[in-house]
C-alpha cells in the first residue's frame, strides 16, 4: 500500500489533523501515514523526513488535546493525573475528538514515541478491561476528589440515623452554571439513604464519579486506541506497564547509556573537547531533576524510552552550531535545504572557532540538541543549565 501523505497547516495543526485523519482507515493510519507541514505562507516546509515530522505532529496534537484548558480532559487534585472531563460536551463533537485522541496516543505507542503525560489509573484501567474484583473505585476516589471521599467516610462512620442527613441515591452536579441532578439508580432521587443501605450509597457515588460520569468519553477513547493497538496486545500488559508504554520509564535516567547511542553532527565527534565537557557536566554534575530537564528540552519528554535509548527514534543527536549559523526562520528556502543536507551529512556549518553568546537550542521532532562550540567548560555549563531550565532557545522545528 502506498504512503498516505497528509498536509497539515502548522497554525491549525490540531484542527487540520482532526478533519483529515479522523476518517482515515485503520491500516493506512497505522502503517503508512506521513505528515507534511504547511507554513504560514501556504508553502510546504522544507526538510528531510526522518520520522521527526510525524513525531512532532503527534506530540503537539496530544499535548494540545490533553491540556485541561482545552476542555476535554481534567487533572486529579494531588497527582495531576489526566482523565476525561465530565464537561467535555462543551465541544459539540467531543466523542469524535476522544476517538481521534485515542488513535493518536495509540499511534505514538505503535511508533515507540513517548509523550510526557500520565493518565489516571481509574481511566487507564478501562483500556485494559481489567475486571479485578479487588479493585474499588472508593479506594481511588481520594486521588480524584479528596473532600468527597472524606464526606463519604463521614457517612460510613456516622453513628446516628443516616436518614437525618437528608440524602438520596442521587448526585447534584454543576454544569455550566446550572445544577443538574443525576440518579445513581432507577428511582434514586426518591430513595433515602439509611443505615442499612449507606454502604451501597457511598460505593455507588464513587462508581458514578470515576466511571459512569465519563463512560461515553472513555469508550470513545478506548475505541480509537484499539483501532491502532489491538486488544489482544493490550491484554499482555499490566496497568503500570501500559502507563510506561505511553509515557516512558519512571526509572532514573542513565546518561551513560544515552552516550553510547548518541549521534554527532556538524563536526562534533566523541573526542571533541566540547562533547567531553558536555558529558562530564551532565554525567557527574547534573542532578536527577536536571537530567530530566535536559531530556525534556531535547526530546519533549522527561522520561527515557521504555526499551532504552537504543530504541529512540530518531536517535538522540548533538549538532555543532555557532553564532554565524542562521536559524531556519531567517533562511531562504534554498539556504534551509542546504542547511538540512549539511546537518544530515554531518558537515560543519560554522567556523567552529568557539562561541560564548548563543544558548543551546533543540529540535524536538528530531531529538536534536544544537550545541554551540563554546570556548570554555564553564560557559557551556552555565548556558546549558540556563537553557534547559528556562526553555530559552527552544525550537520545535
């Protein structure tokens, strides 16, 4: 089957992707999808496709869709885990959007692309069809709504007559400024909570908050996900393993392993003085937080790939740049094409005599660190730490 090329306007990345890919058949989407970006002038962007464009498209689309301000997902109070928002219907096509997002996340998993997100276990569990009888929504409710959990525990241990509390088997929820009542069971609005049924009540409230309320959104997401990653494959994984497949390994970052698999461009090599300084600083001086920040700065994800850095695609790369090199936005199409070929072939683009003013930058779609040829180790240390902490010099393409 031929490759399916989808052109996406960068300024309408999520909207274009949704409209053009939502109805794309499963097999072409899974195996034959290529992305080309169109710039603000309506021209195809110049570049060499090393699967980096697809990576950028998936990362940007998923990040946009899962941003709580977009209205499709919410975050839990303490751990900031993501789960479908009960108010997602603010988008008229919210279920189609959840199906689309499920496909995108599954495509990232299929391509081995990790994204820096953490889904709530009670949501992710639905993807696995985990029917473990020991699982209790009530036990996980504190992660979603700690105050509600405290209120339910008060009802559970209340020594008086539960009917004095004036509760029924229904939930009052605020939706867009209005109070909407939902029954927990048929006739729930007229069924009082008593001492004999209060245990059933608190479990039904937890089940409603963590399952029933987001059931349609969850089903749409799971259907989209499983159109790319088959259900039989998913059943091989536990809940923690699935989270790792999506967002990488939470283990400490082994930069010595990364060093074995890095690719050097633009005149750099393993024995170059700047490269030796770089590894000495990052291996021996960086804290775990700084190592995570470095990885996020270059790859857009603060966690290493599940199968290690050897599996990272495109491979982690470091390219030499100096003050004389133009940024892509300052180049003509011809200059950009020549620059791309030079980088691809590992040819130096600047004088290489050393720089002190420019900050390191990155192209996350290619897992590429653009490291100036600094004149001293101290300058390299200061510039690198500043860049990864502030995001200065950050480039997506």
